């Protein structure tokens, strides 16, 4: 997919990153009965906390914007400083989900892991629509972590399942 590229996120990108974050939580929060102002304030607070947490706990991670046809469409955060290649976060704006962008990026990370002989790990919300994609790619649930499943991909496991 040569129309997709990653660009390092900067402080100037925070408003866009907040929009991406909010897009992943809007449906969940509409069910609370809160007004849109209250939802927006809550999302701003949660985004700030998440942003701070990611930078404190994954200081060596790459924090990238995902561009498709020269338009920012999402974010990909990956920490390569751990024993595994940790996908800290991957998120696309709703109108760009289901187009193969996320799958293509994940395939690139899996190829990187094959060459580096390192597993890939990610926490995925149990109700995330992308869970099926992770399973299709060969990720295996390693731990139940509350609302998340901790998934891991290793080439040996994928070969046993996929072939």
C-alpha cells in the first residue's frame, strides 16, 4: 500500500491525535446519557492522561501519524525497546477503518518481527472489532487483563496455526 506512510507526531499534532482518540470512544460514551459537552470534556481529560501515560511508560516508542493519500488518518505507537515489539496503540478515524490500512501496517510490523526474531505484543479491548483481524494474522491470547486481552504473535505459533 504505497499510499500509506508514517510521520513522527509532534506537539502540533495533539489536536488531531485527540480527535483520533475521541473517535475510538464516542459510541461507548453516548450510552452514558451524558450531553456532548460532558462527553467532550471527559474525552479531553482521558486523552491527556493517556498521552502522558504512553510517554512516561514507553519513552523509547515511536509515536507516528498514519497518512493515507497525504491525509492524516490515524496513529501508530510502537515500542521496540522491550523484549517484544510492543504495539502500544493503533487507531484509525472511523471512515478509514476496514480499508486494509491497519492490516497492512500490522503485516509490516510482523515482517519486522520475523527479521528481528522477536515477538509482537499488543493489548486489545475484548469488544474491539479488530480482534478478528489480530486472530486472522496469528496473534494468540496470552493473558486476560480485565477489559483487555494481551495478545502475542510469534512466527513459530503462526506457522502452527496458519499452515
